[in-house]
C-alpha cells in the first residue's frame, strides 16, 4: 500500500498541500494516518470524497512520513500528477 507513495513521482505532503492538490484536481490518491487528529483530517477527507479521490488509510503519521521520505510524521499525503 505505501509502496505506491514511495514510488510516486510527485507527492504532496501535509494538510495544506494535499488540500490544494485535491482542489486543483491533481491528486490521484489521498493517504490519511489513523492517528492524526480527526478535526484536521476530516475536512480533507470530505474534500477528497467530493472530488472522487480514493482514500487509503495508514496506521501512523510516522509511517506515512517515512513513506514520503521525510523525517517527521505526516497526517496526510497525496500522489499528484503534474
């Protein structure tokens, strides 16, 4: 599951970047960490639903951050096309 994000050419990481990618219709898959604050992630999840972007749930923010190649946890990330 996380191999898709590791191998993706372009990735948006974090709530702001993933929200922007969904709004600009460049996000093709959204990843959300289960342990992220739902008050923050629920908005981006609803937006992804509205724009028909599939959501993949990841166990932890740390796991998602590592998959994205960053040293800190990430609440959300998205594979984007340019």
